[in-house]
């Protein structure tokens, strides 16, 4: 019985993370969000006032090496937000701990979004982040086991891990048993990200309203200029993809042996089940 690695790469907001988490739950595998480590590195830079990455790369590498990052993937957690339950599939929650502090929300904020591709373009920083990623993936991997089926026959159940990012199939796990390149049209990706942000804002506004008894304008009624438009998000995604595709070190590429899935007009269930089926076919 051998372990099984699934690499899911693709451009920003193509649905890699939610798909990877649902696939991991479906197969009983662990999950690692490789982008979250670059986001943690970016947060470390922002918090220590490093804005010019190229001239402070060594300082940041030092900070990364001194920090601990942990990814808590909670397949059985009841904390999954209701909007993450799509049809029959549940997308399990994932929490990112940086030096034991839960930074899951902070690393998704606009200042991190704007800076992360710059941080990820430095070869030395990538090397530091990669060793964290590999160690986390190893620890997250579920173990293969042998079970008896109903007829008493011994059956092998592989364990494994799903990891998503930009260079998983090309650099981190070039021998992954299954490589997926997940893509969608630029507009579909921007609209999905915008929807996601809006439902989060609505959720926060409802929460704030139920706590707030003052006369202040509830978050939902604040001027929309505070929030990015679909066009703003499309531009930000485009800039990040451009940087990720054109950088010198492990740029975003379709691995030669990857299965390309364009999910622009697929349902979430369709893509999750098609990836899980591809994996089962290769086990
Ligand atoms: O996946 P996510 O959008 O959170 O990734 C944030 C950024 O981290 C990407 O835009 C990219 O610059 C970098 N990244 C990377 N290699 C990975 C994962 C993420 O360079 N494997």
C-alpha cells in the first residue's frame, strides 16, 4: 500500500483551495495550502516594516526560519461556514497558525494580496518557504492502511495528501501521483472572488448588527467605495498571475503530465468528483 499525492496548481482564484479541501475530505487525505506559507511570509514582512523585498530578502528569510507555521485542517469541524457547504459537498475549514497566532483572516487581506507575489518571486525566500511546505505536507499525509471488507478480504486503503499552489506539480512534488491544473476564465475567477468577499462582509455586518446597539451605520450600509469592485479584483488577480507566470524561480506552468480542468462552466460537485475519480483510477 503506497501513499498518494495530489498536486493542484493554477492561477489565482481558480478554486484550488476549496476544491482541494473537498477532495481531501472525500478521499480521507490531509491537505496543505502552500500559498498560505507565502502569505505568512508576507505578513511577517509587513509587520516588521519590510516593504522593499529585494533589498531585505535575507532579513525576511531569517524571520521565516525563526517562525513556526501550522496548518490545521479540520475535516470534521462544525466551524465550516454555511456558505461553504455547496450541495452535497462540505468544504472543511482550514486555519493557519503563525507562531501560534491564528492569522487565517489576516493573510487574506488586500495589503497581503498586493505584496505576496513579490515575496514569492525571490529565490532565497522560496527556498525557505519550500522547506516549510515539504515538512508540513509530510506531517499532514494520512497513512495508508489495510482493512477487511465485508467478505473478510484484506483491502488496501492508500493514505495521502492534497496540496495546492503554483509549483506543486512542477517543483515541490514532481512525482505526484496525480497533477491537476485548475483554470477558469479571468472574469469567472474575479466574480467568484467578489462573491466570496461579499458574503463574508455580509456575514460580518450581520454579526456586527446583532452586537451593536448604537446609532452608527451598520457595516452593510457603509459606502461601497470601501470595498473593491469586480474590476478591481480582476485587475489584482491579473497582476498577481502575471508576476507568478513571469518570475524566474518556479513560475506557474502546466506540468507536462497534468490533467487540465477548466471549471468556468462546471459545478463544484462536478470538479471535485472528477478529481476524486481520477485519483481512485490511479490508486
Ligand atoms: O494560493 P494563493 O493565492 O494563496 O497564493 C498566494 C501567492 O503565493 C501566489 O500569488 C504566488 O505568488 C505565491 N505562491 C507560489 N507558489 C505556490 C503557492 C503560492 O509562488 N506554490
